[in-house]
C-alpha cells in the first residue's frame, strides 16, 4: 500500500524502517479517542462551512461505522500502517472516497496525536480514581475493625510508641487521598484541547477550536500553537502521579511483607493471595506484595524515559515524542494491575490482634509515658527521661517490663511514683490518651475515619 505522503517520494519505505517507524502496534490503543476527535473535528469543519455538510455527514457516518466494526471485530488493525491516525483516515477514505480525503483539512497529526493522548489519559485517570477510592474504602473497613488493636509504632524499625492498627492503616488512607487529589489536578490540566494548533503554526481556515473542545467535554483550548503540539508536560505529570502512587503501594507492600514474617506475624494473607515454595513445604510467600514493590521500579523507569525523551527537544513536534506512549501506557497498566490486585488482598487479609498486642508489650514502647508521668508531677522532662532510661535498663537486666515492675522498685528511682504509674503505662491507656488531632486514640481515629 502506498503511503499518504507518497507524492514527495520516489521509493517505498524500506520494510524494516517501516516497522521501526510505525507506532500502530501500541498507539492502536487510542483508536476510540482518535475517532472521537475526528468526529468532533468533522462536525466543526462542516459547521464552519470549511467542508460541505454532505461531506461532513459522510465522514461522520463513516467514522461511526469504523468504530462499530472495530468494536465487533470486523475491522482489524493493519500493522503496516504508520500509526492509528493514518490507519483510521486511510480506512475512511477506502470506504467513502473523496469525502474522506477532506477530513484532515486544518489539522495535522501533530495536534491530532496530542489530542488523542490527552483524551486517553483523561479516561485512564477516571479509571484509576475509582480504583483508588475502592482502595481507601477497603483500608477504612479494615481500620474500623481495628481501632482498639494495639501495636507498636516504629521509628528506625525499632519499637517506639504504642499505636493501633487502625491508626497505621489510616496513614495510608491519607497518602491515597493525596494521590486522588493529585490525579484530579493532573486531569484538570490535561483536559485541554490542542486541536487547531495544526502542524505548529495554526491555520488560515476559520476553525472553531472552542466548539471542538466542547464536543469532547474538554475544559478549554491550548493558547500557543507551538506549545500545543510540543507539550508533553501532562504525560510527565501523569507518570509522576503514577510514580508517587507506586511509592505508596511499595511502602505498604514492604510492611505487609514484614508483617507476614514469623518475626512479626501481625497479619496472615489469604491463601488466594500468597504462593508456596517449590522446595520448602512450610513456605507461604507474599509474592504479590514483593511484585508490587518491584514493579514500582518499572514505573519510575517510565518517568525517567519521558523526562529524558523531552529534555533536549527543540520546538515543536519531533518524532522522539512518539516514545511517550509506551512509557505512559506501561505506567498506567502497571498501577492499574497493582491496585486491582492489592485491593482484594487487603480485603481478605487477616489481622492478628493478639500478636500485635504481644509485640507492643515487649519493647518498652510506654517508656515515654513513664517519663511523662513524672513530668506531670513537676519533674523536668530531661530528668524524667534519664530516670526512665535507668528503669528500662533495670528491667532489661531483671527480665521485667514497666507493667511488671513493683511499686517498691519504682520508688527506688523517684519518690514521685505511686500506684497510678500502672495506669499510666498500661498500653491501652497510653493509646487512649494520645487523642490530639491525628493521634492514635480510638476516638480520634474513628473521627478521622468518619470524615
Ligand atoms: N505517530 C506519531 C506519534 O505518535 C504521530 C505524529 C506524527 N507526526 C509526524 N509529523 N510525523 O507521535
């Protein structure tokens, strides 16, 4: 098949070069957006009298038929076509003749492809927003069931202060809330039509750019034709948002991996979400979470790809930009599958409150509360801190905890100790009294969850 630009050329493209040049194997994913954009463009051309309404009607009917035929499998993509735009236009012209050749009036593939990616990513953003909301619902249900599940909070992966499982899970809810916000802002900036920028310098035809944007439910039109065709900030930003989501999923995965180990045993994964070993019969491995942790590397790689592709390009369109698609599709696909997998994994994961409580009892995570007890009696905090440190050392030496020390032993360190110290170092009380905004007390976490 001779290509559309064959007028200027005396030879056919080398077949290896054709494969190298062709983006159809991956940009065919945007076929719906390409057709939607072309229908809106044809409506505009006809409304403005740039093409006749008969030609406009023929084009629109032809495009709708192509859409139906792709949907029901009657029309297959020709992998020899240069890209999805050439394929659809070529198919249209084959079907309706000369009218099809008028579709590309006042348009270039440069503004066409920029439009298609924007429309495609808007759809992706909507799908991911729904999944992120689902993830947060799942986390909130788990959290609501565990507002009284005391566990150690860690710094440096050392037991630090008592929190609850609900408080810990709620931290991820906050991260995912920010992801949803970021995605919404990115969507807002992305949903702007570049169509009418044409190749780079706009057009002499009396087009109506705002009309096209409105037909496509977009928020407005780009304001500089060079920028309209050379901008891929929205791709960078979208993969940036994907990357931050992956940071969050990866950190969560890392914690699940730790919590599944016998050293922690805070949770038990459902059998459907864990795998065995080919040699060690006792093993139950958290492969899914390890894969999510690993796949974060892919998405960060996609971000590096697009940043590097864009950084040295002179204005306006350059073919390098064709490399944006595989990166952004891969980032989207990866985040989507990770979310789809982690949601039911969390839903079916069993939390083991007794083990969480046991771990909390062992690490002197109520030492701050012991020091605070003295401070509230008037002892300067630094002095109280030092006394408590000595008490902890004594406990370690004598195999005691702050809960199992006797009052006489306490009194050896300060006359300010009385029996109420046992209430103060009771882990449930320690959690309950941390009731400042954002704190782990069951009341506060419930308040946050309701919000
Ligand atoms: N397949 C191209 C891409 O994905 C479409 C734009 C091509 N424009 C051009 N003048 N070669 O970027």
